[in-house]
């Protein structure tokens, strides 16, 4: 996940947290896919609405969204905190 996001956005800051342990027994976690939080700061998000930023992150993660990720919390900002 970190590698894909770095390649796509050249982030100034990137934090990926695996929150799966908080969802033990959750129906979506039973198939092995996890819950994650991503905090990413990149100039690539400049001029993009929040929804477009989220879509860009989903696109960058590609197949992982189908195979490895059940839930994803995204905080995507520009370096000026926009």
C-alpha cells in the first residue's frame, strides 16, 4: 500500500495504519481483508475536491481494494493543509 501511494503521489508525508485488530469478528474482516487508515499529504491533490482525492487514492491502490482492503479511512491533504 505504501509503495503504491508513494509511486502515485510522491507524498510529503504518508502514514498507513492497520486498524484490523479493532474489527475482530466484523463480517467484512472474516475473509482476511483489513481495515486501514491513510494520512497522506501531497501536492498532487492541489485543486482536487475531497471526493476526487479519495477516488485518486482508490485508483492508486487498484486491485488491493478488491483483495486486501475491506475498509479505508482517508485523510488526503495538500502541503498547505488544503
